[in-house]
C-alpha cells in the first residue's frame, strides 16, 4: 500500500504554491498512490479561494484524498467550500477522519485550536479511543498537525499538543 502525504500548501494569491502542488500531484499520478492525505495549512492569509483551487485539483485524481486542517485553515470555510468526503466528522466539530484501507486504518486527528498556532489533543482523546478500538484493521496510522513530543526546535516545541 502506498500512502502519499502533502503538507503545508499555504495557497495564496501572492505565492506560487498552487503550481508547486500541481507538480507534486503530477509526480504522484505517475506513482499511483492508494490514497493521498493533505495535512495542515492548505491556505494562507485567510484566502479561502485556495480551498476551491485545491478541491478542483483533487477532483481529477484517480485516488481518494483526505484533508486534515492546520492552524492557518478555517474549518467553517473548509466545510462550505470543500466536499465533505474529505473527512468523516459528521459535519460539525473538529475535522477528524477515519478511513480503512486494506490492512490499515488511517486516522486524521484535528488538533487545531481556533485563533492560535498551538495544538490540543486532550479533548479529542475519547474520539481517538473510539477510532482506535473500532472493528477493522489491526494497524493504524495517526496523522495530526501538531507534534506530541519535543523535537528541539523551539518555535515548534511552543505549539506542541
């Protein structure tokens, strides 16, 4: 199984990040992943038009894609602009997802805290427990925006979950 991950697109009118995304997707098309996960910071500077541009690019791919927001993202705008197929949260609250692919469960845990760069996982632990214990594949892969252990990079360690 091949899982592709693209992180931190930061699409905005004043950068070329969507053209970089196009190049990354063209490369991925050649290797044909089973699934693509976009993690964190899809847009920059509140430019919600970036969501539509990203969704249009994903719609032409033969593989499924799932999205996990970051602190630069706007959950309300994501729900409005993006198709709900990118997450499995039921349309409210955090944009978590759980997807079973063959022998693996992919779990996207939305750790963003509105209005801050910091992450938080404590309030999501009951949801995570249920996702990990649900019937299905024995192995799981957990994806989240914020790391859960110190890495030695001071700015990153300040926003740790």
